[in-house]
C-alpha cells in the first residue's frame, strides 16, 4: 500500500483549511505535520494549536513528526490534538522502547525517525516494536531542500531488513521528494511519501497531488 502524506510545513497558513481541502481533493492519504522547536532543529514551526486546526479541517489521519527536544513531554498533547501517527527521532530519544510503548498506549501508531547520517542498521533492535520508520532524505529543519541521493540505498537496505526479519513496519521518506525521484523511491521500497513544497508551493495543489499519487502506484 503506497500512501501520500503531504506536509503542511510550507503551506499558506492564512488559508490552511482551504489548502488541506485541495490536498484532500487530489487524493492524499495522510496529512503530515512537522513540529520544530528551534533546539533539536534550527527552525521553529508550529505546535498543538495548529494540529488541532488540521484535525478540524480533515478526517484524514494526521502524522506528527516531532523534531523536538524531550519529545516524551509533549506526546500526549499532540495525541490529544488529533495525531494518529507520532514519530520521534532516534538521535534524541534515549529510552526508545519506553517512548514507543507510550505512543502506542495512547492509541497512536508509533514511528522512529533517522537523520540522513544515522545508519539504518542502528534500528535493528527496535524494528519489531514499531509501526513505521521515517527515513529523512534531507537534514531536518526546513522545507524545500535538495533530496540526498544515498536515501535510495538506505530505503532498499531497510526494506531488505524488513523481509529478512519477516516484519511489517512501513517505510516513510521525508524531504526533497518531487516527480523526478518519487518513482525510484517507490521502487526502492518506500510506502509513505512526505511531500511539502512540490505540492503546496505548486500552482495547482490538487493537480500536483494527483500527479504525485499516480507516480507512486507501481
Ligand atoms: C524537514 C521537513 C520536511 C518537509 C518536506 O525538516 O520534515 O522535509 O516537511 O518538505 P519538502 O518536500 O519541501 O522537502
Ligand atoms: Zn517531516
């Protein structure tokens, strides 16, 4: 199952619910929310009030990507705001099994995110406990960055680990995805595609969503 998860990070926030409607009309499966605190990453984005606004604007599942220090302190608030999927960075969380259990106990799907320089092999011991892995294809912090090519190899390696261990977690990729790389990414094993600028910065949000969704159906 291939899922398109447009990110609202680069959306026009003065027209947020309208833009979400356009994304929805294009066949998006999930709405991705990038939470940045200016500490784990150098930029600040938005918090629970915006996630609540997204919740009121759509019935689609909401995927919250926490790029923040001490995520355990905020997980419940994001779940209450409407998050259905919650991911935390492996580089930030020391007691990862505990955090994953916490997210699942709150009734959300639990994911672990790795930065481009973190080896996929470092996830070996957690894979059987999680619902998805988010592989960053840019260094987190900003929308509109260039896709890092080693991502293809990393996704393929993780997909092989999934087969070898007979597991079912989903593989999500985030950053710099557009129509030039999305098919290759899909073939490498990506299941969930996070796309910001290529959708919300395009001239026709619905048409771009449709086009990208068609490209992942292999
Ligand atoms: C980076 C963010 C993004 C973003 C995707 O920290 O996680 O990667 O939502 O945006 P684009 O598609 O513009 O790279
Ligand atoms: Zn993200």
